């Protein structure tokens, strides 16, 4: 069941992080502000994680996944946005530093995802 949850959370991460973004979410993620809007984005991801965890591990896991993902996703995206603000070169997709920061961002999200799976089983 852990592998199924891991795969489901990765699908949830893709759906929440890359598909339903409107111009306000994109700008908020890019610059890490306004924080309330980044937090709304984090809560969307948290809800998707909560639903996924609930399907495989019950209500307690769902609530835990929702809380952990909402908070950590918000913090990671605010941090990445602040890095973009401080170092504008990070936004240039033609530069190696963009891909390094993007990779670090996604790595952190994956660490959280694996942590959530470990708590569910």
C-alpha cells in the first residue's frame, strides 16, 4: 500500500503544483507573495494529499497529510519565491541556477511526500 500511496501522492503533487495555476497563483509562487495566496496554493496541494492519504490509510492520515503538506508546501514555495526576488538570475530558464533551484524545490517537496508516506504506515 505504501507504493500505491507514494504514486498517488506524486500524481496529486503534479496536479496541485502544475495544472490548476491561474495568473495570480503563478505570480504568487514566482515571488513568494502575497503569502496568503501561496498558502491557498499550499492548501490545494494539502487537500489533494489529504484525499490521497485518506483513501489508503484513513482519516487520521488524511488530516495529517493535509496539515503537513499545506504548511510545508507554503513554506517551500515562499522560500523559492524569496530566492527569485533576491536573485533575479534564478528566473532565467536558460541558466543552470534556475534548474538547480527548481530541482531543490522539487526535491524538498519529494522529501515531504516520502515523510508523509512513512507516517501513514
